[in-house]
C-alpha cells in the first residue's frame, strides 16, 4: 500500500503526496497583501484612486460587490498558478466605535490546479481591505457647488413657477437616462429664474444630450456657448471655459394665430423636431418649415379676438358666401370654401382679417 512520501499518510492525493503535503510543495498562493479602497464619507460610494465604481458600502456582501473585490484580489495577489475560481465565503465590514470602520475582512476560497492532470485544489485564505474615507468627486462638486456644464432654458413668454417646475422635472428625468460612469444622475442642481431655469451638470456630454431632447420636444433653438470658469492661480492662466447649452423656447403656442412675412396669417400647429407646422390661411394648406426660417419670417401676434358670425347664405354660384357679424350686424362676402362645413343660418367663430375669414383649423 502506497503512502505519502513526506508524511506517510495513507490518503494519497497526487504524485505520491497527500493533499496537504502536495499543497506545501506546490502552493497556489505565492504572496497575498492587504487591499485598499476609498469610500465616500457622504454617499458611501466605493471608489479607487483612478476610477469610480457603482458599489456602495451598504452593499457589501452582495454578489456585485463581491465580484468587484475578487477582481481586485486577482490583480494584486501573486499566485503560483492561475486560480480557476475565486469565491468569497465570508465578508464583513469590521465594527468600529464611531461607526466609520476602516476595514473590510473575510475569507476567500481559491480553486486552482497546477497541472491539467492534477485535480482542482481549493484553499481558503483570509483577506483584508482597508477603507480610506474621502468625499467622492461628485459629492465634493455638490458641496462646493461647482459644475462643469449647464443647460439654460429661456423663454420670451411670461411663465408661471409651475411651468418652470415641470421643465425642471423633465430635465431631471432625462438626466437620469444619461447617467455618469458610476450610475449617478449627472444633474445636481436646478436654479429657478424669472425667465427660465439653469440646470447644472457634472459633465458636458449629458448636458448636451438632455438639452437636445428637451429643445426638440418644445421647439427650442439650441446653441452652445461657453462661460468664464475662473483663473488657475497656480499657473496664472484661465481654466478651460465651461460649455453652456442655451435653449431658447418659442414665443408662440400651438393654436396661436399669428402673422409672418408681413401680414400673412397662419395658425401654429406644433413645434417639433426643430420644425414648425402651421396652417397657411392664404394658401389654405398645412406647411412645415425649419424653426430657423420661421423665426426669420418676423412672426407677430395677431391682435384680434374671435367673433361670432352667422352664415346668411351662399351666393347662387356658391363661390361666395354672405356672413354677418353677430355683434355689429355688419355683413361681409367671403370665399365660400371658408365655410363649406357650415349650413345657412348656422353660427360659427372666426376672425375677419384682410378680407379673409380665419377659423380655428384642426388637422384631419
Ligand atoms: Zn503528506
Ligand atoms: Zn459621494
């Protein structure tokens, strides 16, 4: 009967060795060392010197955090041969009198095989991870109120605070869809002003993405400018300027009747995708033009109220119709196409303008 050539045990493992003696001769682990991470003293985010993570101290023990720590172990411990499996058997944050522990410790199972012919060996090792408490970049930015980019929403109209709050909510939820590398919302502050809102962002890319979506939805004109960011005293030069995403919202609402290009009456249908859709009363068609051309066409409010009219009758050839203003009893002749949906004797709302009857238009 063969026995271990080192200790004489009868439980042979491989190559005339028992498991213990084999591991002594061919250890899996060459050298282990304590690891170090940072944790934010405000939000408890775990981070490294070179990068943020998406893990928090409160999540220690969860699979995702274990996987992160195991990748750190794999990188910083020296092995004689590549471990096939690492598994955290135990992990806990060590209790500390003032609630701020500086140590995470636990036990890791390491499985490895020195050779294809050797069965997988598993050893258990204790590990320690030192925690250095420090504010993470985002919390520090929040504390100091510093930001790297902002969205300014401006409107020429008078707006209620409720409207501003609605915009702020929308910016907030759009920002959540453009998270930072650590999964957090890049937006950290919204300032309410008389003429709009300022939304302060941690970084520029989410600010511009969010700004584009918002501007598209509300028919705003977007332009990117920069603002002075201060002087770097140590190098006596300017900091890079901060990009500002400026969104100018249109003055008009859908349904408004306005004039463009010198008295050409139109009714706005929508501002969407940087285009304006409207009913052209003169050409009697729906039109869609770029927002920029619209703004260049000198849009002005039409300063008239809707009035009540009655269709008196159609002329014999039905080309013209006689209508009567119900307030003044004045009668007018208009193109009968304008009232083709009205029967003689019926009343309707409209504005008489330049010999044209302007009625509210609904797109079919
Ligand atoms: Zn032995
Ligand atoms: Zn933090």
